[in-house]
C-alpha cells in the first residue's frame, strides 16, 4: 500500500494579512496604523480628563492645561510637562530641586495627580481600548482583503 501524504492546509489570504500587519508596523500614514493610534487616544482620554481636574490650577493653570494624550501603535500615553514647564515632575513626585530656586517637596513615588488618576481608571481605559480595537479590526476599510468569498481573496 503506498504511503499517503499527510494532509496540507493552506490559508488563502495569509500573505495579504502579513502585508497588512507589516503596514501597521511600518506605514504611519496607513488607515490601520491611524485607527490603532486613535483607539489608544480614546482609551487614555478619561485618564487625561481626571488628571486635568486633579492638577493644581494655581495662577496660570499651566500644569492642568498641559495634560495631553498621544496615541501610539502599541497604546497611548498621557503626558504632562515639557521644556517650558520643567517643574511638572517635581509637582507630581516631589523631591529636591535647585532651579529656579532651592526647594524641597515630600517625595511620593506613586505620584500625586497623574498616576493616581491612571490607576483609578485602568479598567475603564482597558475596556475602551478593547472596544475601539474590536471596531478597528471589524472595519473592512483597514484591510486589503475585504471579502468573505474565498475565491475573491488575493494573496
């Protein structure tokens, strides 16, 4: 009796799927890349809103007004501080600083405003990110193969 070759399975469209995934990683102008970044921003926005309300507003409101969200291909970040606002880390965590004048503030490793806001909304952010990603991956406009008909799938 001749040996029966083992069955082989081929996935039609796998090459196109790999190309789409590579596009996600490399092509920052692609619809898929932008949709992933937007999902991250949507997930992080409640954290930013809570942090804006928590930061001291003082005379200028610089810190609260500087809380911003940026999406990335792997999630999102909520940031505060920049070159014009170099004291943001000191206000958030404390410690000693030498400029513009010598001052000290009790060091709080877990942060005072931003990190507690994030910790309190971690579940909300995770659910929003999951929901947004499900919408992205269900949207045929971000994929190159957009049919359920196997005969029409390109590879």
